[in-house]
């Protein structure tokens, strides 16, 4: 089934630990995105990638890093987790970034709790 | 001022009524407008997009855009309990540093009661 998968589904993490959230899409989309969703704040863009090998910072990039080694995978890493990173994380993809009109498709999300 | 603002609600309407969801945006460079629906515990899914001033209809859904007033709305006719969800407004601009990237409002919770 075509779409986006994310792993893990949920995770409880001790502060200071390193964590990588995984995202894989099989739609051969060029653009991929990571968002966090917090109550009352909506979805906020963390990082994005226009194509394999390129990444960019979104609205709230601090404390997060990404890589895009190939078209399908776009992992998000928290180098040293802090409680303020407790959130639901969504990965998304679209055919391209440049048009601004391509539909973004979202993965099922990862619920992360940092204690 | 937030870039994209929505009334967080909750908005409660009876079954069969018209639900009206509103969104304002601050960036006059915004060109493309999207409405996503998000059920509790699920991921957002696109239900409508609109690029030009005026109305766009798709089944029970109508999106309305007024760029002069920086206002976009979503009307849901014949509301059903299955429409109960959070509705997210999102915008992109077609140029500048925010090129192509969605900016979301905080969402409006809609409840349709039988």
C-alpha cells in the first residue's frame, strides 16, 4: 500500500537521550517534511527536504537534525532530548516543494514523551 | 500576530446544518490555501484547496477565498456526525524564503451532534 510509514508509533524517552524518528515513503515524492503538533499551536515545520541530498530549516529547527540520503527515507534526530520536545511528530511528503501547490500527504505520526 | 489564525472552537452544529469554518492570514504574499481534516489521534488529510478568489465546491464542501480581506473559509453543508474533527487551515506562498512550505493555523474543532 502506497504511503508514508513512521516508526516508532510512540516512545517515552529520558531527557538527554538521543532519539531518531524514522520516516519512509514509497510514492517517489521529491519533497519531505517533518512537523510537530502541539495543543493550541497547530502543526509547525521543523525541517524539510526539497530532494535527496538537500535539507532546509523550518520554523522550529533547534534541537533537531535531519538527513536525506535517498528519496524514500527522511529520519529526524533529537541529539539530546528535552521535555519541551514532547509532542506528536508527523512526517509528510509531496511531489515537489517548488510549486507550493502540491498536496502534502502525512504519515500516521509518532507520539514522543520526554521525561 | 500569528501568520494563520483560526477560531479554535469548539464549533458545535446540529446534524444537517451548515458548518462555517474561518481562517485569516497575515502574509499578503500567500497564494495557495488548503483545508485539512484531522480526526482525533489521526494524521491530517487534505479535503480542499483553493488558489483563486471566489468559491470552489467539492461535494458537500465549499472553500471561499477573499485575498483582499486575507480570509479563507470552509463551508460544510448537510453536516454529519462523521464530520466531527479538527479542521486545519494552511497557506503557502509562491516565492521568497517560505516558498512552497505550509504554514498552519491552530485548527478549529468541529462537533456535529445528532
